[in-house]
C-alpha cells in the first residue's frame, strides 16, 4: 500500500522516533505565521471538515503498525492545522483501542479549542503541544496573521479550558520573533497567560531555518536566555538532542540533499519533488544541515534557495 497520509518516522528532537499523520492539504491552516517553515498559508480557514478520507488514514495506520515498529510517538502534524480535520477524534480513539501501546501527540496552533466537542476529541491523547506566540491581539496579528474570526484573548481562554479537561501532558511552545513579540509589555502578558494555562512545560524557540518571510531573524542566544529566565519553567528548543543521535535519522536523505545541491541551488519545493519526501519529513533534514552549517539560505527575486556553504 502506498502511504498518502503517513510520513516518516522522522527524527524529532522533541519526540524521538515519530511517525507523522498528515490529515490536511498542504498549507491549509487557521494561521499564516511569518516564521512557518512550510511557507505561506494558501487556504486560511477555520472550517472543520473531513479533508482526507478517515477510513483511508486508518487503513494506512493498520498496514504500517501491523509489525509493531518501534516508535516513541505517533504524531498528528504535517503542513497544516490537524484539528481542522473533523474526524480526528475517531482516528485517535481507533489508535488507542487497536494499538494502545503507542503514545499519541498532537502538534497544534491552539486556535480551534473553542468548541467543547473539539476539546473532547483530543482527551485520549498523551501529549498536546499547542503554540502561543502572543498574548495581545497586536502581536498575534503581526506574528501569526490569523483568520479574521480569531482573537488572542479567546485562544487563551480556550487553552485554559483545555488544561482543565485534559489529563495528559501539555507542552506550550512559544516562538520569539524579534521586534514583534519580545517587548516587555508582550512578555508580561505572555507570563500572565502562561500562569492561567498551567502547561506542564514551556518550550521557547526562535527561527533556525528558512521562514515564510525573509525578514524574520533569529533572536540572539542571550535574548532567549533572558526571556526564559523571565517566563520561568522554560527549556530552549535549541538545547534538544541533535537529530543525528535519534534512531530514525536516515543519513541517506541528508546525503541526497547534499548531492542535489552540489549540482544546483534549490528551493525546498525543488528538493521535495526530487526526493519524493513529505514536506514535514524533508524539513527535518534541511534543518539539520542548516544547524550543521553545511548549507545556507540565499534570498533571490524568485524566493529562498538552499546552497552548499562552500559554494557561497
């Protein structure tokens, strides 16, 4: 069976060996974040519906999991917002019934928990990692560029409700974009929101790979450390285990990327077509090569191109 909705397992610095489930067409999301590694949102929506056939997803999972592969997590992720899929709860419940040994994780932008029915659908998960990059509408608009119906205050209230109902682990992820969400006023508001949401942990990150907008820059390490001290109970994403130390890391993918770039600079989309990898899986290997300073990004009129460091 050719797998259309599963990818990986990918070497995740946070989750170890992670099998991805992608339930949403590419770049269908409720946000259009300036830093997103998947590029601009092409379908900005809050409409929940069955974007891909649920029965097909379950059939692929049954096929893949029949031999009981070693996985640290099965993760709802991909290149859009997973909770937009209206039958995600059915897939979660099926996994917990048919394959209870596996831990389940949801990566979400945190914008769709307003409906109690949606919150109920995720109660069988083991781990939820929602994003909260801003605690004021001004920064929310600048960093996340949300669907017009979304308001920051409501999003925070919904995460508070999720915490009250969900007994698993919640790790709140915050991405710092210098000049947009790192003012003292914004950090005070974030700290207040975090206190109300009561996540088990907070993960603080900044840009470490090409984002949607070329002007987005990484915050300096000293800035990140100061923010972490101010917010408290924070781990910096850059301190996680290197992907090469994770069992699912496939050196062949990195080598193939380098071989292609030896011949010509490429965009991420070019590499995806050449390698036939899921965008989320490919990005893990691109990120690793960027972190190792083996490739760099060069901006041109036609977009962002990846280039070997020794060719710059």
